[in-house]
C-alpha cells in the first residue's frame, strides 16, 4: 500500500473541508480525502443556497456576518463568476404567528438587518401571498442567493494552487496514532500527518469513532427540496425568498422556476438522503395554503442532511481527548453561508493562533464553538 506524508489530512471535500483545506494549504502540506467520486455530492451539493445574516443561532449569525465580505468581494482570481446574487428574504407570519415574528424582529442582531412590512407591503413583494394568510412580515434586504458551485470550486482550485491535493474515491476506513501524530487509511492509501481535520459532514461522529474520540452527539436531519414551474406571466424572478417564520415552509425563485421546501427535519442515520413523497406533498400543501400558487407537477425533488449538535451551533476546535484531532462539524443548515468565516477560523485554530480580529469584530467567539462544551456540560450535570 502506498504511504505518503502530509502536515494535515482533511476528511471530507464538501464546503467545510474545501474552505479549511484551502486556507491551511497556504502554510501546510494538505491532503483532502473524499469518499465519493467527486466533491460536493452530499449536503454541499443539495442546499437551498441562501445567505442570510439573521438565520440560525447567535453564533451562526455572527459567522454569517463575518462571511459577508468574502462572499460579496472574494479575493482577486478566486471565482470565475459572482458568488452571490442579491435577493431579499421575506419572513412571513399568519395571524397566529405574529407574536413569534415580533420576538424574532426584536433580537438585537436581527433588528438592524430587517424592515417590518404590513401584509399589503408583503404582498407587493410577492404577489401570490394570500391576503387572508399573511398578517405581517419582515424583509431582510441584505440576503442573497449563493452560487454554491462557484464558491466550492473556488476553494478547491485555491487548495490545489497552493500545493494541496484532493483525492476522491478515498474513503477513510481506519485512523490510528502514529509517530507523526495520526495514520489515516483508505483501502488504497495510508497517510501520516500531525493533524486530522474531521470535516466529514453527517459522518463526523463516525469518523470520531474510528479514531477512538468521544462523539459530539451529531444528529443528521433530512431536509427536502423540490422544483416546480413558476406561474406564467408573473415577475417571479424578482420575488424575495419567502420563509415562514416557524420555518414550516419556504420558497424562492430558481432559474425561471420555483424551489419549495417543507422545512422538514427528520432525524436519520448518515446516508445518501432521498426525498420522501410525504415531505414533497407537505411542501406543496403548505405553500398552496399560504399563496395562490397551484402546483400541478414536480419537476425534480431531492433531499440532503443538515447535521446539528444539541445547541445547533457548529463544532470547531481540537478534541479535548485526542491531540491533533480537529473537529469541523455541525454546520446544520448554514454551512454554505458560514463557510468563509468557518474556514478562516478553523485554519487559525489548527495553527494554534487566536481567533482572527476580522472575525472577532463580527462577534465570532471560538469558545461558543469548542468541542469540549459537550464534555463540560456532561461533567456539570454529573456534578449536580
Ligand atoms: C435541503 C438543504 C438546504 C440547505 N440550505 C442551506 C442554505 O440555504 N444555506 C446554507 O448556508 N446552508 C444550507 N444547507 C446546509 C449546507 O448544505 C451544509 O451545512 C453544508 O453543505 C455542510 O457542508 P459539509 O462540508 O460539512 O458536509 P458535506 O457537504 O456533506 O461534506 C462532507 C463530505 O465528507 C465525506 N465523507 C464522509 N465520510 C467520509 C470518509 N469516511 N472518508 C472520506 N470522506 C468522507 C462525504 O462523502 C462528504 O462529501 C442546506 C442543506 C440542505 C440539505
């Protein structure tokens, strides 16, 4: 079997592994191992591609704010096309959901990014909203559609230009301690490296298991999306993304058609997620209840995994129980929009450096993301 040496082995070539790998390749010899035949086959290639600074937990919102500059103004030569295309996000509430909308809009870091709209103003943004359904809304104007492929390929290219390597069809099947730090094995290859970055998405706890590292309690949840025709003669390309304030559904224009989701979160084992007919029907039913849209045919549907730990914030940092084993997991439904800041933070922490100043000023705190927050809370429960 071929044996090679590297400074850092990254497991997983999704958006997380690509962003961190590219950043680390500036100073380290990086090898990224991907089980599938091409990078991006799992969550990264299946997202709804929203960038929003008010979506997700507090730490997620901070990471998203810190990612904005990169997404809107990437470094010279990084991307062949724009990464983001501005599109508002309209958070809507029915009469029964108005208290929820008010509470959401009152959050200190949400309020400056939104404008409250009346029901009539919301319908002016998206003409198909039913007058008897929508009672009020909040419009985020700084949100955008992300071209995930442009972003992902940008990092993969940057990684290679910096001397890094992506090896596909390379499933990590064994991890053991070695003189260098870790020996990482695939069926055809073994690599010795000081550091292993666990960016295996829904499989991150399984990778920890191979290394004998305590899991962080990652739960993959299936989410469904489908494409249907946009109403003929409408200006649907100009609509914002419309999101139910309880995330029971959302829809947005997608290349002349509409992307719908029921906002499902079905717990599942890590897998190649497939859409369930019930979830597809639920998306259609919920969107038809809130709008005058009539869905006659589903052009395409898919599902992907959004993997969360208990507090729904990512896990970034060295494992407390295994030197050189670095977690980069738990991105949930926000791994695209947070990837620039996550990659930069992961790179700094792998190198043993403090959180970069340009992340701190947006409120990114490495301690909110530390892997040992789980072991600490377990210890507190036991002590009580
Ligand atoms: C329907 C849907 C909508 C979403 N919408 C948004 C959105 O609007 N905005 C947003 O920011 N995010 C969104 N997300 C979330 C986003 O897609 C994820 O957070 C992100 O893609 C996670 O990236 P990742 O690199 O961690 O995981 P992945 O892309 O899953 O990559 C992990 C990789 O690790 C590889 N791997 C696993 N085990 C091994 C092994 N043993 N050896 C080698 N390789 C291995 C896998 O093959 C995989 O390619 C959405 C997700 C879904 C499913």
